[in-house]
C-alpha cells in the first residue's frame, strides 16, 4: 500500500519538472526543422533560442571532425547515423559555460544551482547498501519512468529517406524508460541497405573505443532524467558488484525480480517487472522489413540466469579477472575493434580473454559474459536495456573504467583521434544524443562529471580542511594557556625525576650483590638495544 502511495505521489510530480535527455527533441520534429536542418529550441526561461538572451548559448553550425574512420564500414551516405547528427540537423544549440541541454536549459554534469555555478558530487552505491526505503524508492522510480510518456522527446519510426528527406516527419511518443531502450537499440542496430540487405558489422556504442564513454553518458543522462522526473536531485543509479558471484544475487523479488516458478524464462509474478513489456528486441524483423523499431510492446521480459551457453561463458567474472583488466596499460590497441589485443577496453568489454588479453571470438567474458549468463532479454545487444539489470551492471562496469582511469591518469590524447571504427573517434559526436557529446569529452574522471562510487571514495582535502578548521581556531585562542601548562609540567617532571633517581641510588647500595641489576644506566639500555638490532 505504501509503495502504491509513493508511486501515485511521483506521478503527481511529473509535470512540475522539465525533462531534457538525448534523442530527438519534440520541438525539432517538424518538417520545417528537418527541412532547414536546425534544432535550436527556445529556453522557457526567456523564450529565446538556446537561452541566448540570458547568455546561456546560441544557435550555431555543427562542426564535424574530418578524421578518418577505420575500414570496418566500407560504405558512405547509406546510414542516417554517419557524421551524426548532420543527416537531420547541421545547426544546434551550443551552450556556454556550465550550461547544457538541447536548449541550454540544464547544467553540465557535476554542476547545479540557478546559474549552474554550484559544484556537485553524488555517490553511486551498491544496491545491497541501500536501505529498504531507498531500494523501494529506486524500484518506484523505475516503474514511474516505464509508464510516463516523455514530455520533451520523440523517436523517429522511419529513416530520413523514408521521411522523404524530412518533408514527411515520422515520429512517435515513447515512455521515458523506453526512450533509453530505443537509444541503445538505435546506436547498435544494423545498417539498412535496401531490399533485404543489411550490414551487421557496425555499432556506434559497442565493439570499439567509444564503448565506455558512450555508456557513461547513457547512465548520466538516465540519472538526470530521473532526477528531473521525480524532483530527487540526489538520485544516483545503484551498482551491482558481480565479482566472484556464484549466481545472480540481485535476481530476487526484493530487487529486480526472481524466477517465475511456472516458467523459468519469465520474471516472478511477485515482482513488478513481471508485467513489463519489452520494446526494440526484434532486430531480424526490423531488418526484413527495412524498418526501425517503433516502440510497440513486444512481450514480457525474459531472464533465466545460469541456463546459458557455458562453453562460451563458463562463469561470472572474478576479482582476478578485474585485476587483470586493470593491469592493462593501453586503453585500446590495433584496429580498436573487437579483435584488439592487450586492450583494456576490449578486455573489459569481454571480447578478449581476462587471462591473456588476446581477443577470443569463441568466448564472452567480463561485461559480455554477464549479458550472456543472464540468458534472456538482456543477452541480445539491441534490446538489452529493457532489463533494469542493465543499469546495475553498467554502473559497475563504469566503476572499473574509473578505477583504471585513476590508476593511470591518461591524458585525452590517449583516446584515439582517428582510424577507430565509424563513430568512435575522439571528436566524433555520439549517436544518437541531442544535445551533442563527443567521445573524448567523457574520457575523464567521474569526479569531474559530478559523481563517484562508494567503494572508490577518497578523502576530500577540502572537507578535511573545513573539518579541522574549527579545532585549529580554538587551539589558536588557548595556546598561551597550553604553553604555560607545558612549562609547569616540565618543571614538575624534572623535580620528580631527580628525587626518584636519588632514592634509587640509595636503595641500590643496600642490595646484595647477587641481586644487583645487570643494566641500570640509560646508556647501558641503549647499548643493549643496539646489540639486539645488530
């Protein structure tokens, strides 16, 4: 009953907050915007495009990188995601200072306040460290997002060509949670070549250098969306630390849903997730029709952890596997795709062995291994974000990325500038986010983006200084008394020491010879210590 009341209250809060995350802003989905290739919505604060009157940003040309991509995609001009977002828009809001968003109405990650001048640092915690109310609130937020239509974003249900080059817009409403499922699908879908032909060796979010930065942005935007939806500015995604786990210990009705006793492939009816419908999980169907996912419900969540191909994934990742990854110095290497050897990114993603660092097409380990182990919706790349486990899993993967970053402190130049697979070069914009984000801009520490992980937290020197400041001020006021007390103590100690020595000498003269101490003087004691050390 309390859970239902909380959910109802959250629904009431919905329209009090403006959402602003990735994909196509509703304000830019008209034929006029598509034909003019401009997406510069007005900020509601001053009703000017990009908040220009308030100095938040301005409408500017999108400057694309001309760095060459790798040879993995041998086409040009056949995919709407090439040179993102130029097929749809070549003018967008460019925000100033700490402002961000499709209309510059938000703050950059790590900043808050009316003018985005306040630094913020939030902490992602283990889901097992959440109190019962905190855990229930997280589950309620997921449910709210699953059933709330995004007020600011829509999804395209046709390619730019199918829209007659923008003159016939094809967009559709979608819920906030499913919007993120759609984004993950859209970034990783196959290229439609016409007829029944597709190109599968393409992925703007996986199998290359941008895997970790892309999912970092994805999680940040998801957090930001929930914060806006609920008004809970301190919300963070919890993580699941799966190191050395023998099974899916979050797959219970208390957390993200246990196994259905009547059908082990389904979620337990005691879990709210048993009623969830998936979207964007039928890639072969879309390919055969040369169509995009349109957000239509496609069936229940599937998950049957442990009943997977054990030859491909023998077990869940171990602590030793993680340590091996962290010892790999090179972020990426060679072709910078799923065949890369001795690459931290490729090994953590799961295409290379966590024992040797050599790419292995017959095994799935680390990040990939957990997806395979779950044996369900999450195991298929394009639709994997349907399962809320996706968030817990990728939050922990991101924490491993953060550990590597803090260990080596790599400059941005370590991230490949050119010749990575299409969409993955340093200065390329990530598909399909609007506002625009470059891969290289998120090759930085999470603390610079306003968040940390509870198990990685380090003492904050500023906090320490503030903490002891009051004690230092008190000490400065009473130091004359402390000094006087020290002098008096020294005099008393000297007097008592002299009396004690005198009494001991008198008594020593009265002791029989066989009871005389062997070492009595300080000099003799120090000589003994010296000999013992030798």
